[in-house]
């Protein structure tokens, strides 16, 4: 397994079941890894939104060339909203965060994402990164204190491009992402959350159709619809301001293991599950014989917008 030989010397641990972060040997990690082994997802590659954009670009047969296991490095992983979605689309996920993440549900490395050994990064099939969003948020811009937080998107992008891997960078509206797609809870029933998140990738992602935003539950007495909504049936917004209870936030976002602080930071797993299926098709395509010729032909025909 790729990870055996290439782990950095930083702490490696499983965050499973709230266990405290601890040092484990590479051998132990194999055990951890084995416990998280995912089922082969061959034959299950069509997500609920119908034929995917990567099927259209690369053909339907690419998944038959897909290896059973693909590995994904989940940078700035926090408690694993993004990681969980990739796992649901068949990736073996390893998370990296600068802070301990005792509830992260997959193998975990505590480290500065920008100081990782390039060989370690390159040992994965693909990388997702969710750098901190505070400096790009509307609130920080409004308060004029955006400079208080690091702006990591550009150095992260440079690092991911250097890796040569397919990558995804996720952030909030207003962040300097390149040609991002926006995902929203309305695209993924039964989610009931209004939460726009931007995704930059060096492969094609076609978002599901966006629906008109419904009325959102509120605890704010000043709102005209205060008292007329129900957090268990209406849409919610999950913010630090406390627009709904943590139990309702968990149900609305499809997350059942996080604290309120963690869920405020996270994205619904459904978003990255959707991207994960596209990513699998893309990686499978790259592994087909003559993939480059086919890609160049598609690009020449004007039907392949992004290709690494
Ligand atoms: C917005 S959260 C990520 C949320 C996550 N994608 C999810 O869906 O649950 C950003 C995370 O980046 C971590 N972080 C900040 N600076 C970091 C760095 N230099 N290296 C690694 N992690 C870092 C923070 O501790 C925080 O957990
Ligand atoms: Zn929306």
C-alpha cells in the first residue's frame, strides 16, 4: 500500500470513535487502514443525478477500468465533512489538519498542510483541500479585518499543481478560486441546508441544477417569519450565530458525528460524494490506454473544458 513507505514523520493516528490523537507506527496504520477499507464500488458509479459530465466527456466505459481502491488526501480536513463524501464515492481517505481532530473518521495526520513532503502527496491518487475561509468571508470583509487570517488558497494551489495530481480546492463565496462551480443544499435532496460552497478543480465538474431558495428556519425574533417555521422540516442555515440546534443542523447536513463548532466549519458530505464520482471517472479515464490521444481529440472538438 502506498502509504506504508511514504508517511511523514509527523503524528499519524485514527480519529475513529472519538479516540484521542496518538502516535501509531506504520504497521498499526496498516491495521487502521484495513478497518476502513471500502467496498469495491464497481457497477455503482452512476450517482442520483443521472449521466455525469465525465461520462459525457470520457465515455461510459471508463469506470470498468477503475481500480477498486483510489486514495484521496484530504487537506485541512477538520472533522471530515469533505472526507466523508469522498469515502462514500469509494475513495480511501487520509486527512491532514494542523490541529488534533479526534472525531475525524479516517486515518489522520496532524501536520501543517503546506509543509508536507511532496513525495507523500504524490503517493495519493488525488487531493482535496479546504483551506481556512475566514479571510475571504463576507463578514471579515464587512468588518475590515480580513487581514487577520492567512490567505492560503494561492500557495495551496501552487502546491497541488506541482503534485501533478487531479485536485479540488473548496472555499466560500468571495474566495479567489479559479472557474469554481458552486454547490448548494438545494441540489442534494434530502439535504435541508442553504450553504453555498465553491469548488475549483483541474477536471470537469457540472453541478446539478440549482433550485430557488425556500424560506429558512430562524430563531431571530426580528424576522417576519419567526415562529412560522420548523427546524425539522424547513431549510436551515448552519452558522456560528445559532440559527438552529446542533441536532437539526446534523440532520439537515447529513452529518451525525460532529460538534456544533465542527459542523459550522464543514461541508455536507453529499457535495464531495457528487464530486467524488466525477473524479473517479476522470482518474479512470486517465488510466485508459491512449487516454491522452482521446483527451486531445476531445479538446480539439471543443468538448473537454479542463484537462491537466
Ligand atoms: C474550513 S475547515 C475544513 C472543513 C472540512 N473540509 C470539512 O468539510 O469538515 C479548515 C481547517 O483547516 C485547518 N488548518 C488551518 N491551517 C492549517 C494548516 N496550515 N495546515 C493544516 N490544517 C490547517 C483548521 O484547523 C480547520 O480544521
Ligand atoms: Zn443555493
